[in-house]
C-alpha cells in the first residue's frame, strides 16, 4: 500500500497543482481583462477629447474664415475709398480729367481754401465715427451744398447723393 498511497498523493498533488494553475491562469486573465478594460476606457476618453478638440478647431476655422471675409470686404471698401480720393484730385466734378498740381500753382488760395474745407470735413467725419453726436445742421442737410462732401452717408443721414 505504500506505493498506492504515494501514487494517490502524487495524483492529488497533480490535481491540486492543475487546479491551482488553472485558478492562477484565470485570475491572471481577469487581471489582464481589467487592464484591457481600463485601456479601452482611456482610449474612449481620448477619442471624446479629440472630438471636442476637432469641433473647437472647426469653430475656430469658421471664425477665421468669417474674419477673413470681413477683412477682405473692408480692404475692398478702403481700396475704393482710395480710388475715390484719387479721383477727387485728378478728376473734375463733371468727370473730366484735370491736373491738380497745375491748378494749385495757378490758384494757390483757392486750393488752400478747398483743402482746408476738405480737412475740416474729414476731421468731422472722424469725430462722428468716434461717437460725437450729429448737429442739427448735419441732420437737416439735404442738398450737396449743405452736406459734408467727405462722408455724407455718415454726417448727413437725410441727404441723398445724386450722381449723373
């Protein structure tokens, strides 16, 4: 019986070792599964964070496109204003070309008076754009002779410019 009990003991030990190994393997799998679950949660959180960042970037891009569009419109308006200003010097009221330098050399007092009036009108335009209220005279202007010729749309809301 000594051998039988030794075989039984070895068989029992093998069974215990197999069960212990199985338990260890299962618990190791469970630990790996828990780590994998945590990693998956972190990945999902990372994906959500990236989606938030992407949405913010899309919003920023739309904002930048709108700002660019507005700046482009403003640039075009300023370029037109520069062209209008150039035409004031190089073109008469009826549209004929003129040599402003020649006129200035022939009639300096007239040009000085015109430049001073234009400067005064332009400064008033800046005052109005800076928040200064319109005067009664500016509000009542309804003809070209009464209107601020530099910025009638700003300084004289009741004046309607008539162009040929």
